[in-house]
């Protein structure tokens, strides 16, 4: 790794040498062909991502499964990746469990505040409006018996706050990309 080139990144406590090494070794697919995808590609190359694969948005979900099996990060432009992830998770768990999807942390919290109870809650650590850390704090305050049932999905805790949070809580977590059998095992463990 070129230490001089990445000195500014390495100096950041959120990245450091270990984080920069992960960035340099990452395999990243940028999906889309619009200006946002081109901009993302430019920034990722500047950050040191060596294995960068631009890809027009595939129309069929099965194509995603094949593409994503060996990549570390997917940057998608022009459509919602959270909805696709939620759908895949739902399909993977529905055979054994009743699955309720929520499109936002506040919507899920609203369901909890209205008395719904869940055996397991799958929560992405990094969400755009309210983070998994903030969601966990809200659930802990409003329905503490459910806080221990939260399973966190994370593509890596890149902020100091997220790393400290994961070090502090005992909740199960699963690194992205993950496979459904591993997620099923975590959900089933929560039910015991």
C-alpha cells in the first residue's frame, strides 16, 4: 500500500491503516450509468479502490445474486437497494417465520410503540435517516425487552460512533454481504 498516497486517509481515526487496507483490497461494483454512478466511480478510484467494476443496472434479481457473491460493496445509483435487500431477506426467512417489513426505522419504532412485538428484529447499522445506533437507543428506551432481539447488519463500522456502539452491545451482528443461512441461524438463535 502506498502510505504517502493515502496518508490523509490513514490519519483519520475513522479509517486508519486497517481501514485503508480494506479499501485498497475491496471489490466494488458500481451499478448504474448516470452521473451519480460516474461520480461515485471517480471518488472510489481516488480513495484507492483497485477492483472497481462499473455495471449497468440489471433488470432481474437473479443477476444480482451472481454479481454480488464475490464483492465487498455495491454502490447503486437510480434505485433503492434497501428495498431489494429487504425483499431478499423476507423471501429467505418467510418459509420458517412470519416476516414484517418496514421501510424506515421510525416506521418500525411506530409499530413497536403501538404494541407489536417481535421475536427478532433485523436492523441495518447504517441507514440514511436514522441509524441503527439511534434505532437501538429508541427501542431500549421504549421497549427494552425488544432491544436484545435486534440483529445488526453491517457493511463495516466505519465511524467511531458505530465501532464504539458495536463494541458496547452484545447483540448479534452479521457482516455484509452475508448469506441467508447465516442470517437464518442468527434469527433462529434469537428464538431460543
